[in-house]
């Protein structure tokens, strides 16, 4: 069985499927550049995953996991073009803060716009969310 971390990333990708404006352009850790006609699109990547310094008990560990969701957009004002995608994504993610029972909580951490002055302006709006979850001491899947 996959680790709880991987289960959380898969759940987030599934939850994002109905995000306004991306029509299926949601990727896990995509390495290829986006073509102009692929915007807007989203990329979901794992960030740091840190165990609490002390176990909850002899059989449980609490984790704090950063999930990075980048929204790629193009347009005269690309951050404005990404705004409805960000709003939809945020509403979907926080509608079930337990992520279907996988997490104790999910909460937004930051929004960091990055711009590229190409022949048609583009932007990566990098959003981060902190997910708190718990696993067994000897089993990262439960």
C-alpha cells in the first residue's frame, strides 16, 4: 500500500479535478514545459514532510507535510487570469479539511507569484498548503 503522504497527494489531485478553468490539466510533478494552449494548468508536488519531535504515543507519529500547488497561467495580466483557478482550488481543498479522512487538517501557507516576460506574459502562482496527518510508527501507510 502507498504511504499516507502519497495517498494525500493522490486525494488532492482527485479533489482538484473539478477546479474551474483547468479542464483536466492537473499534473503530478510535471517536468515538461507547458505549451501556450495548455494554460491554465496546475502542478501538484510534495514539499517537506516533517515528523513531530516526539511520537504521539508508542505507536503513532504526527507529521506536517507541505504540498506545493503551482498554477500556470498566460495572458496580458497572468496573475489575474489565474485568480478564478486559485479561488476554485482553495474552495475545493478546504471543503473537506480531513481530505477524506487521510489528514487531521489542511491549511493554506503561502501564495507566491512568479512572472515570465515571454512574448505573451506568463506566471506561476505557487501556492503552498500545510497538511497535518498521523501514521503508525512502523507503517507509513496507516
